């Protein structure tokens, strides 16, 4: 029987933007996505428009901004 290998999961803040509206949530991902990647949010699939890493001592591994496709 093989043991499952689970990679480190990191926490990110995600700002979901739409015309005249935005919301922020936390997500856990294995790595920071790139611009153009699709990610799942509480509102469905969104497209990453900006992503940046945070300082090593931050409670979050980075910030992600996305929009509805």
C-alpha cells in the first residue's frame, strides 16, 4: 500500500471583481496562479487578472485578483 503524498497548501486572499461590485475571500492553493489562469471561488470559476506573492512573514502567501470570464 502506497502512502499519499500531499504537497503544502498555501493560503491566499482573492478579490473577485465585477462591474460595481467586489468581494474578498480566502482560498487554499498549492501555488500562486498566473495571470489568465482559472480558479474556483464561492461564485464559480473566475479568471486571474493579477497575482503577487506576499512577504515571508505574512499570514497569506499572496494576493490574487480575478474577474468573471
